[in-house]
C-alpha cells in the first residue's frame, strides 16, 4: 500500500541527483575507486591467507 509513496520519493531523489551530478561526480568516482581497491585487496590478498585452512589448502 505504501509502495507508490516510496517510489515517488526515490524518483525525486534520482531527479535531484541527476540535476546535481556534476557537483558530486568526482566524489562518487573517488568513492567507487576506493571501494574497488578495498574489495580487490580483501579478495586477493587477505582472504586466501585468512581462510586457507577452511578450504583445506595444501591437504590431499
């Protein structure tokens, strides 16, 4: 019953974001790059060392 209200608020937010996108575009790109770097570090460097025993790495 309240879904159209939330959709309306989301649409207003998207329109406002589109109108101000040039102001925040650099911030969003920087935030995205930082998040990708954190993900890649966690996925390729930290996770294999932290959870190797759970995957029984090195055992036959």
